[in-house]
């Protein structure tokens, strides 16, 4: 992390299905904002998921970390590094992280945590809920 | 294999299209036509899922934000993380303040709220402070500044 870069403040962090950027105007559409997700079976794969982050007070080179943590025991499920060069602190800066096939081991609370280096910036909690019915998960066949 | 892609987005701009006098009102309420940019190509990323997941509850964490539009931090606040009676406790030893909660994130949020209240009390015009609280106020001033924009 750059020593002289100011600590950004997160003014919005939302979980949704997808972040779409409009080509002509750069306006963003957050499609399908959610807080919970249901699945008949666990482990489950989230086929698509996006995190939208809006920060202020950022200027310089930043290495952000986005972590997905299972809250039951605060164990790490996934971690993404995000490099961003932000030139003008007088404007808000926006990040979109689109993801696919995120594995969710079991029902319960999970949290996306945003760090700048080792500095904790923000968190958003989501709830994985098991609903009745469905076919039990089967491991994929091993390739011989 | 989990996949991901990220991008730093450009500021969005909206256009105000003048409404003609004889144009039906419902047309002016329609969303503007939008052209989505290409969906980013998702790259494979490392995801830990098999076996025991590593615990990421740290022994120390740096607080980077107070979640209050009136204040920003000049520098991160170092917090010690411990577990006491199944609650996570974060402590700022420099002024002996703490926050607690079910998880590290909840404890950090609780600490942030405590700190915001403490800052307001110590910086209130009517506050009469002894030597100890004067020192705490000075330490808070080194870390926290009012947001000017």
C-alpha cells in the first residue's frame, strides 16, 4: 500500500447479480440487489454475483482486498486482489467486481469484507438459507 | 473453478432531454435507452473450499473508517483482537477503548460507534475535561478529522 495515499471511505457497498456499465454515459445499473440467497442443497455454487463499491477520499495507487468470510468461524472462503489507480479524490470512485461459481459450503451467514492493504474498510453480510426439497449434491465424477 | 473480474468504473453522466410541449407526459417518464458495455471476461481465481477453511480472524486489525460522513481518519487505528466469553473484543490500547460483537466485523462496528460518541462528547463546546480526557482528546485529534467536503 502506498504510504501517502489517503484512507478511502466506503459510501456504498452492495451485492447484486451483475453490475452493468452503460457504454455511452458510464452510468451503472445494479441488477438484482440482494441480501439473502436460497438453495435446496449445500455445498452450492453461486453462478453469478457482483459487488459494487463506491469510495470517497481516494487518490493514488491502491491494492484493495475483497474477502468472502464464513462468519460461523470467520474462515476465509475466497479472496480477491483489486488494484486501482485513482487520480482525482474530488470525485467518488466506483469499483465493480463480477464473480462466477463462488462455492458456498453450508447455510449460514457470510460476509464480504473490503480491506485496503491490512486496513479494514467495510463489510456486507449475506445469508445463505437452505430451503426444503431438491436433489442432494453429488460430487462430480473423477476423470480417470 | 470460481472466476472473477474487476474494473474501476468511470463517473456516470446523465442527460436531460428537453420535453416538447406537445409530447405526452408518459414519454418523458420512460427510462433512457441504454447500451450495456461488454460483460467482462471472468478470470479463474483461487478459492479455498476443500477441507478445513483457514480462519482469518486476525490478532490485530487496522480500522480505516468511522462510517460517519462528518469524519474521516487521518491514519488507521490499530486494534487488538481477542475472544472473551465467546465474544470478539477489539481494543485500542492507546486510549483504552474497546468494542465487542459476535464477529470481528461486528466488534469493529461497535468500536466505531463508541469512538464517534466519544469524539462528539470530548469536542463538545461545553465539555470540561480533566487531564486524562484532555490526553484522550488529543489522541483522537491525531487520528480523526472533520470532513470538509
